[in-house]
C-alpha cells in the first residue's frame, strides 16, 4: 500500500503537492489543514484521512479528530498533528505520522517509525516545502519525504 503524507497546508494546496502525491492509494493529512477546499482537492487524488491541527479551530476542519488510529496494509498507523500529544505511543512495528514542526523527518524510535512529511503550505523560515510517502506491505514500513519545487 502506498500512502501519501501531507501536513501543515494552512489553506494552501499547491499543484506541486498534488502532482507529487499522484498514485497514492490513500492520503493522510497531519493537521493544520486550513480549510475544506484543501481536503476536497486532495480527495481528487485519493481518499483522505485527516486530523485537526492547532490552527484548525474554526470552520469545517474544527470537526476533524485530534487523533486517528488505523490498520493500513497490516500496520498500525497513528495520525496526529503535534508529536507532543503522541501518548499513548504506538506499539513497536507501528507508524506515527505527525506534523506541526514543519520539519520533515523519518526515523525509528523505540521500534516505531516516526514520520513528519514537513509542510506543504506556505514556506516557513528556511525549511523545505515537502510531502511524504509511506510504503506498507511486505517487510517493515518505509517512509521518505520529497521536497517540492515550489516558490514561497
């Protein structure tokens, strides 16, 4: 199963992000969506699961859950916005997908694959604008992030 990861769009859905996520079986948005139009645009690529971020306090995104836990491709995946809210921590062999920091990262911690796809919205600081991928199936889960060729 190929899962596209996106976070911190803050109401901006870049065409570069849509192109980069083409071919996904499912999309996970790790919060700070910024509006229903972002989710609608992503749904044109693949089905979307999303969580509420700290900036999703009003409008339709305020109704999104803070945390989602699903078994995808035989792997337990937890989706939330702020890693600080990750308790309870997923079980070993699982995946934790977070946003909030705008810093893309992939790494194993305590047997859990922790992935932050970075921010696909407005550029913050000098951080890259990016999305991510999560590969689930035979073998352990694998993840990566992809920098978008995007201005501002």
